[in-house]
C-alpha cells in the first residue's frame, strides 16, 4: 500500500538494453534534408502543351472542312461550266443551222451568171495590146441580176497572174464603186451578147520583154483575165464570176501549140486559140 505522501513516479520506457545512449533524431530541425524511399511520379502536362494540342486539333478540323468545301465548290463550278458549255453549244449549233438554211435558201433563189468569151482578133500597136472579144452573159439563177459589169484585161506575167486577177476584181467592190447602180439587168433565163476588147499597156509589154520568162526570145506569154460583177435584189453583196484564159498559137513546122507571142503586129482568129487556164472562182 502506498503512502499518500509519496509522489507518484512516472512510468519509464523500455530500458535501453543495447548499451547505447538513448538518443533521438530531432524532428523539428529543418536544415536536415529528407529523402524518400518511394520514386516520384512523372511531371504533369503543362498548360502550354494542353492548349497547343487543342489548337492544333482545331485547325486540323478547320483545314479538313475547308478542303471538303473547296471540293464541293469545285464540283459545283465544274457542273455549271459543263452546263453552260452545253447550252452555248446548242445555241451556236442552232445559229449555224439557221445561217446554213438561210444561205442555202439564198443560193436557191439568187441570180447566177455564166459567161462565154470568143476571141475575134489580137493586135499590138504603139499604145498597147488589144484582144477583141464577143462576150455572152446568161442568168441561170432564179432572181434578177442587176448592175452587171464585165471587166477584161490582158496580162503578160505568169508569176503575178492570180494576184493581178484578185486586184482587178476588187475594183467594183471599192468604196467609190460598190454602190454603182448602172450596168445591165438580166432576168432569170435571159442572156445577151456584146463586143468588148481586153487591153494591156505598152509599159506592161516592155516589162515582160525585159524581165519575162521568155525575154531571151523577145516573146511574151499572154493571158486574159475576166471578171463579171453583179448584184442581187435579195442582198447587198457583190457577186462575181472570175475566169482566166491562156492564149496559144500553132507551130505548123513542129506540129505543136506554143504559148508565146511576138508582141508586134496582128494575129487573125485562125492564128491563135484561147483556152481556160484552169483557175477561176464564183461567188
């Protein structure tokens, strides 16, 4: 039994049996670093990484959407272009068909002039060369031909024959002549014959003798250029029949025909012939 006067003794902890001092590591010393035996977890994703990835995904979607919209618009534009091309082609074909029909109708109803040229004489004088012609013009079309003009010219240069013919037939179409209302009139089925010479100048003859293909023989080739210009009551165009003829003479010694002449003196109709040169046009 304990006495009330004795102080109560504190319970001692388990005695240190190892013989070592009973010491403890101070817990409140902040200067001593602590180490953990558990490995640390990886660092969390930063705010920038999350934001950048979100923005990248957003623009990828925008790009994909824009490409899809572009493909759709391209398809719509292509379809519209094809449709417009088809409509334009249909309209162009219709216009061409209408123009062809009108042209064929005009060709069926317009006047058509044919011609025949018969030489009567060939002579060369000091003021040039002259070929006499009896000319017959006939209207084989289906409407009236008016303002009929017949142009004839002698030409002595083979190399410039066609270009000269083109120039010569442009004379009635020139601004000062295109509205000419004179000349002859032929109704369908009618024809008439008249005499008209074809001429050339001394300058043309001298040039052919100096620089022509047969200058060494002092001879020239002779061509006839003809152009019949006329107009119709159905349109305002100038219609023309253009022809080229070549002259030749017989060589009785060689029994052949020669296409060259001495540009002096007179040739009777029996001393030369006139044949179509194989050129010409009708419009």
